[in-house]
């Protein structure tokens, strides 16, 4: 869990008390106002996870987030893997401060510096508060999916994207990384509606890729 002031992304203020697990094992993230300051929430795994399927069961109307609020579900490079702006695989729900922008964002950051990221933006209109979001990462491609409800199958899918670049080692990370979940404010700007936000991740599940797909990723869990 993260605590601190004027730290990225944002920059924002962060409070470890804005992240907790309830008696059912559900992870809560909250965006709060304390006095005149807003505080965000972030949590990350200690283990590094490699190729495989990353699945998040989210509770909350991510289609109705304020234009300045960001929910991130992603992996992130440690300093030995690469600097900020490399190696990440992101699922984000954010309008980046623009009310007319689509809410959904899938992004793959290149393994090397100086290369362009690839992304897909999409509108999100939910039929309830329960959604499943996942990415499946292997050495040559990343597949994204978003689905209505909490599920392990592919039914009720409302968005997907296959990213399969011509030079995978340059554009898709081959290194294991921690997983992060955060709820934060774009450019550190408060919600336009002035409301605090709470979202729940009912479950995060990682399914390792078959051994043949994982040979290039021997650092998993180191």
C-alpha cells in the first residue's frame, strides 16, 4: 500500500488507509477528501508475475467515474526492468479530464525506451455494477477483454483487443513484474463533482501460461 504526498501518478497524495480488505476478502479502494486535500489509493503485489492471464472482478460503475478519476489495473516495471513509460500492460478507466472522452483504455507500453505505446480507447456502458476485466500476456501478443458480470468464461463480453506487433521483444515486455491496482486523480485535480469514490475488487486471479510460453520469462516470482 502506498502513502505519501505529491507523488506519481498525478502527482497525488496517497493514504494507505484508503485500501483495505473486508471480512469477505474483497479489496476496497477509496478516494477521499481530508480537510482541503484529496487522497488516493494504491496497492501492489510483492511477487512478480509473468506470462499468463490476469483477471480482475470489479464492483462499481466504472462507466460513471468523474472525468478526473482513474482506476488502473496493470503491471508495472521495477527499476531493474525499466523506467516509467516502458513494459506496462494497462487496463484503465479514465476520461483523462475530458468529459466527452471514452472511458475505457487498453495500453501496452514498449519494452524499450523511445518506442511508441499502443492503445485502444472505447466507450463503456454497463448494465450493472459487476464487471470482469482481463489481459492475457504472452511473448508475442497481449489480448484484452472486458465483460459484464463476474465470470471466468468469455460470455457477455463488451470489449476486446488483440495486440500483436511485428517485433514482439521490442514492443511487449518479456520480464516478470508486480501487479498494481490504483484509484487516483488525473494531474492531481479533484473530482469535478466533488464526490468521494469507492470501488471494490472482489477478486484478482493470475493463471500462469503453459511452460512452453513461459521460457522467456524465468523471473516469475523472484
